C-alpha cells in the first residue's frame, strides 16, 4: 500500500489517476450529450477544483466558456454570521446556464451558498459537476447533476484537494489513515 506523509498526517493511496480520469470521461460524455446546445458557462471553484476543471474541460467537445472563482467569507459588520462572496465573477449571468465545477461535496453547505449567489446574479439554470461526493455526509437539499466518484466519509487529499495547503499537486487521491 502506497502511503505518504503530509505535515502530521499519513495518507494511503485510494484512487489512482487512471480511475479518476476514467470517471471524468463518463461525466464529460454526459455533459456533451446534455449541454451541447445550451452554451453553458463552466464556473470552477478555486482552489480545489483546478485539476478536475482542466481534465474535464479538455473532454468537452462543444464551444463553451470557463471562468474561475474563489469563495471568500467575511464577517458582516452587524452580524456574527459569516457572509460568503464569490470573488472573480465578472461574467454577466443573466439568462445563462451555469455549470459549477467543484472538487468535493461533503455536507452540501458550500454548494447551497454558491447556488444562492449565482441565482442572485441572474443565472437561469444552475447545474453542479463535482469530482467527489460523500453521500453519507450530505445535510443539505441539493441536486448533484454530475458526479465522477462517490466516496466514504473520510478525509482525502490529492488531485487538487489539500491538507492545510499541501497535497494539491498529487496526481492520485489519498485517504487519511
Ligand atoms: P461542504 O460545504 O459540502 O460541507 O464542504 C465542501 C468543502 O469542504 C470542499 O469544497 C472542500 O474544500 C472541503 N472538503 C470536504 N471534504 C474534504 C476532504 O475529504 N478533503 C479535503 N481536502 N477537503 C474537503
Ligand atoms: Mg471546494
């Protein structure tokens, strides 16, 4: 079993790149069949989705746009609640079909917030394409339109996903042990 160390944690190889790419190809096939005439904007959520977005987009076979955004949270002045904001979204979303490209859906909170933000910017239809999904961790009512891989509720790194900033460059996915 191949293991690696990142900071204080050990991880074991769980999903090799070959299998990841196979599953992404299946997602791309579905998107190509569903959205070729929809002129969608793909919106990748940084940092985690950068490798997934690159591999997915190379397999999309119709003209389309991709943009990259980051989620920033800040404290509102009159509220103790964290407010989420999408940084880097310059596109006009009015009437657009938007495909969110996400690394992993865990509780579903992040996707719920992103959907809210995109709706408030006028997006007409919002779809979610996620590399990974932890079904047993889901707590929010969201529909995932495209899922490459379902995984158990364990912490993973690699292929864009990090542990405290490290591990994003690993070509395979590793699970904490
Ligand atoms: P959610 O809002 O769905 O609970 O969590 C989604 C976010 O949590 C992801 O975008 C990702 O940043 C982080 N996350 C959830 N599970 C994992 C994991 O196993 N590994 C890593 N590296 N990040 C995770
Ligand atoms: Mg993320």
